[in-house]
């Protein structure tokens, strides 16, 4: 499992999927979520705008990662 660094929280779930390149657009990311293709912390998540925090884990397709908060200085 890899880490994805975020510089603020919360971040909406669909945005993380889009920015990690797992969806071509925000609309496609929202479709993946609505179709039950995404799990958050081991549970299927269908809320597109789920607020994600550091420590949360996301699984989509064969990709699994954990969010890590980094400070921006």
C-alpha cells in the first residue's frame, strides 16, 4: 500500500481519485464511486463528496493507498 500526500484536509474523495490519475475527470471519478467501485477504510463508499482525512485508506481497482497529511511551509 502506498501513501498519497495531502496538504490540507478534508479533501473530497472524487478529487483524490482524479488527482491520482485513476480517473480521466472528476465526472468519471464520481461514476466509479456511484457504481460501488471504491472502498474507504474497507467499506464500499458511494458518497462522491465523502470528506477524506489523513489516515484514511482508499481502494479502487487494484490500487490501494493511505492518505498522509504533510505541512506546506
